[in-house]
């Protein structure tokens, strides 16, 4: 069996040939967020632009022995101003990614989605966890467990396409998406099964592209081949899924946290659908998870440069 974090190490290794990604770090005013940005910079993943109250950032750095002398600091008086200034750096093409500091996620995303001054594209914003699950061969992408609370079918089209594009950016040779529900049969009484069937037909009609997609599938037969065989599910995805599209935020959040706290998984996080990748980290994240989140964003930014358009 691979060692812990082997999947994340591969993602970080894939970034070694890339130049550090200029990244606007919004309000890094506590030890974990500032240290995370500095650690990622020292690994060559990002070139951080620290956006927030200059005196406070310098005080945190001094208190915790963090060397920030070589990094640009853009002075902004408070958290919402930090978010707005960080977004503006992206709009000016000074930064190729956005990274959450010690401000609330809603404050950062509020600046991102502003109609005239934000980073919207034609796509719906969505969040992906890229999970390193012990005993699971590949990284497992789970979406959406952080932004879209009860997505409509129309919104799920973008959520699904964002996740497929992410899979390709990460170098997954064959992206296989399971659209999850509580069962693997279409049941008119369970709306998520109807939406799963509709999404699959949209794949057939090339409205969604780039992956093998099947659903509805229950979690067991999405990721466990024996469970799929017992249920006699004839599918190229069942038992082999590397992307899990959940019915709603509550299901996704519980699934991701179950894997983290019961199975010892790590959960790198990224938001797609904006002009640039957005790195969302939590205070509870380990150093490896923070580095993996930056690596994921760097690979997305590379795919965006190569394709000439936003991923997601």
C-alpha cells in the first residue's frame, strides 16, 4: 500500500517544473494562513502577494518567526477590503490565483461574485474536495460540499463540468463520474435520481463532455467493484469512480467529513468557475493539505493557460 500522502506528493511533484504561481493571499492575519502561504512559496508552488493590514501581518510573522521580508504586502485595512484588493490583483492580471487567509469564506466569495468588480465567468462557481483517502488508489474528487447548497439541475451541469475539467487538469487519464443518490435506480419519488438520469442523457447529447458519467449510483456501488457486481450494475463507472457528484451540500459535507474523520483522509479544497482557481483552506488543515491545495490550483492555472480559458 502507498504511504500516507503519496497521492498529494504526486500532485506536488507535477508542479515542480512549473514557475511559482503569483497568488493573492487575502487577509493572512493568523499563524496558520500566513505560514501556509510561506510554506507553499518555499516549495516553489506559489509566489504570494500578501493582502491585508500590513502592521498586523508583520506582527504575526514576527510573533511566529515567519520570514516574509521577500514578499510583497498590499496594505488593506480590514478583511472585506483585503478580499476586494486581492480580487482586484487578479482582475489586473497581477495574480493567477486567489488564496483564502484568516477571513471568513463568505467575505472572500462575496468579493469574487460581485457583478462588476468580481471574477465571475459564464460558469457557476463550485467547490471540489480533492481527497487523499488511505487505501484508495487515486485522488477522489467530491463536489459540491461547500458552496452550492441545493443546486438545481441547471447548476449541476456546471458543477459536473467543473469537476470533469479539474480531473483533466490533475492528469487523470480517464475521468469517471458517479452521480450519487441513495440508490442506483431511477425513482420518481427521489428527485436526485431523476436529475442524475437527466445529466447522463446530457452527456449522451454532448452537452457535458470529457468523462464517463453514470448515475444514479449509491456510494457503495460507485466506489466498490464487488458492490456493483452484487447489484449487477453494468457500467464503466460503477466500482471505478474517481469523481463523486453529490445531490446537495449537506450530503457532500457529511461524505467529505466522514472520510476525513473516520477514514483518515485529507481534503484539499479548490473553487472553480471563476477567472482563476481559488484556494480555500481551513484552520484545521494540515501542512500537506495546504500544499496540496496550492498544487491543485497551480495545475488548474496551467490548464487554463494552455487552453486559453478558465477551468470551470
